[in-house]
């Protein structure tokens, strides 16, 4: 009878299965933490937008002036990249430096869900009228170019209401989450609601 030392080379099946199970567990934990981080990013942006909207409402009530929101593209794309605050001053909308524009993260999309179906200006604007120089020189054009004056998508009025009545929708290209901001008469604020696509 031969008795000898048998040296093992390699791994047993049980050892391989344990290693694979540990790798799978670590991978699942990593994926879950990445998903939670991205979900927090979306909810954080929605909460910041809610704060920004309600800040405009507060400014409107405290200052007794209408504040509007103008959607602006960033760069040459037509995609909305930021929301700028405007104030109705001397019969026209004027962009304001404070509060600073709300910049949307890449992949964020804003949609205006207005219940006012008429396509008419919200407020009379002085900028739509001819200037003294145009009248004196005889170069009065019938219509001003849209670039001559700002026209907000939505306005917060000093009496604590919005115009036109409707809501704002914030969505993301790589997430099914949709955040809707709508006016609540009871609390006199913009409320945020989260839903899935």
C-alpha cells in the first residue's frame, strides 16, 4: 500500500461558490447604494425647485409686485437649462439678479401644464409699444419682435395667487420619477408631489 502526501492544487467547488456568492452580494450592495444616491439627487433638485418657487411667491407678497418665471435655454440647444426670475416693473417684465436663476441639472426637463389655453400676454407691456424715437423718425413697426420683451410662463401675484392657473412638471431622462408643483389655495403655496411614469 502506498501512502503519500497528496498536495491539493486549485479550489474546491464549495470554495468557488462561496467566493461567487460574496462577489454577488457586494455587487448588489453597490448597485443599491448607487441607485439610492441618484434618487436622492433627483429629490434634492425637486426640493430646491420647490424652495425657489415659494421664495418667488414670498417676494411677490412682501414687495407687492408680480414676479414671473422665464424659461431660458443654455447654449445653442432649445432645451430649458435654467429658470430666471422677472419682476413686473413700469409696465414691463424685467429680469432680476436676485434670486439667482434656478439652473437645472443635466438630464432634467421642465414642462408647463397650464390650464389657460389662450395664447395671449399675461400683462400689458410697455415694451410692446413704439418708442419716441420710432414715432419721431416714422419707423414704427406694427409688431415688436418677441425678443424685445420678456414674457414669463407663470407669474406670482402680490395677492398670493398664480397666473395662469396650472402646474409645473419636473422630470429626468434617466429616472421614472416625476415631480409636479401646483398651487394650493389653502396653504397659499406651491406644493410638490412625486409620482412615477
